[in-house]
C-alpha cells in the first residue's frame, strides 16, 4: 500500500501550480480538464510524477482553516525531499516565504511553507536510512 494523491480545492489553479512547480520542477501535468463539481464548472489538473500527484480543482470558496488554532481540518501534509536546501532556495526565489523553519534534528531537517490557498506544506530531508534514527523524537 502507498499514498497516491491529495485532492485540494484551490481558488486559482495558476497560483497553486506556481507554488508546486517551484517545489517540484521535475513533476508534470498528468491530466486535466473541466467538469461539473458540486453543481458548478470546475477546472482540474493532476500534477505529479508516476507514483504520486496532487489533484488541484479550482473554484474554491471561503478561507482555509486558521493554522494558528486547533480548529478541525488539515494541519499540514509533508513531502520527503532529497535536498531540503535546494527546495527551500527554489521556493524563496519564487517569492514564497517560510512559515515555520522547522527543526534541525540529528537525522532530519524540515521546513514549512503555506501555499496560496492556506495549506501548510512541510518538506523534510532525512539524513539517515536507519528507521530508528529517522523516527527519533526528542
């Protein structure tokens, strides 16, 4: 079993694509189009690689949950990356700000960005292949 995709409603597909393309320049649009969703026309795109993708649907309404509270909803989702410094550099160069610098643990580093629709995205680089080290919590 593995995790295949995350399906997000966004306000602006172009703004969302700019964020995720900065993070993952090697990903591609796997498919896309238009369809009615909840009674209104919706544009969608599947953006990812051969194993995982983000399903992005436009036409979102309202605000995302307040990330400074314990309000019900998605807190964040995370991607394992091979080079956190490179991801962080690409995101900053594209004009996105770090929302949380994360931690600098002995066997992993991470940081967080908030996408244009208020979803917090964690990027984590593991510095060990040993599960007991990767999952060491202080």
